C-alpha cells in the first residue's frame, strides 16, 4: 500500500515540475522559429511587435482550444 502511495506522490511531483518546464521550452522554441523563419518581422524600429503579436495570437488560440474542447 505504501509503495503505491509513494509512486503516486512522486509521479505528481514530477508532472508538476516538468509541465511548466516543457511549456517554457515550447514557448521559447516558437518565438525562436518565428524570428528565424519570418525575418521581415524583425526589421525596423518596432521589431518586437511581430513577435509579441505572434505570441499573443498563439496564446489566444491555445486558450480557445482548451475552453472549447
């Protein structure tokens, strides 16, 4: 009985730690790919606006995907 409890406890800890790390890595990869694949968005005075717009659009799309199922 205690072995299963210990396994469930450790499993919850690992999932709780890994999910934010994986999400952060995915976000960094998306921003990096956006900056490298569309270099025209990085030209000019307001070079971060394209990246910010892409990130906000992606976050909105993922939120709607979760909410609407």
